[in-house]
């Protein structure tokens, strides 16, 4: 599921997600603020370089854990899975 992301790129080149918009079941766009980046690591998925982020976000006043991925070649963000 591709998402629209607002992120910050530090002077060291490190990318930090701040908030994203995702489409809900009702076809509405919902803004999800990222509360905490718990883990970040470079990965390769099917030979494609990406960065995997494990983040806590707030959806409808509830905390959820998201696995987000940033694909380096296409510069696209996606939700790989919602852990809880």
C-alpha cells in the first residue's frame, strides 16, 4: 500500500518519517503522525534496495505499529504491514 509521506533528511543523509497519509477502507485519506521510529535498517527485497522502518503511529487515538519501507530507486514509501 503506497502512502504519501512527510519526512526529514538530516545533514548525515538519514531519512526520518514524520507523518503519512493512507487510504482507509472508506476510500478517505487519513493522516497518521509517526510517534516513534523504533527501528531502521537497510534491506534488499527481490534485489531492490530499500530502508525498512518500524514505527509507532497514532490512528483514531490509538497507537499502532507500522512497518514502512522506503524504496531507494523509486523514492516511494509504502506500508509493508500493520503489526498491531
